[in-house]
């Protein structure tokens, strides 16, 4: 998953297309602090972005902790 600023989206999509990388736009970011993923109008996933960040930051240390 890659986040791109809206004013850079067209250039990003064009660059990906030039090297034959398929891109699918999932949604838009806002300041709510919630990631929501929907497909065909059906909500599939919703999570607080701070919680996701903490999980990502602690993933490897948690695996390496022997306790």
C-alpha cells in the first residue's frame, strides 16, 4: 500500500504505467485518523491509523521478545 498526495497522483499513476505496474486506487486520506477500506460499497475494514502505526512499529520487537 502506498500513499500519494492528491496533487501527485496523476504523475504517480503515469510513472507506474510506464513500467507496467498495475495500480488500484483504494481511497483517499483525510484527517479523521481512520483507515476505511470498501469494495463495491461494502465496508471491509476500518482501523484507527495510530493503532496501525503502533502495531507496525512494534511488530519486529514483539517477535524478537523471548517472553
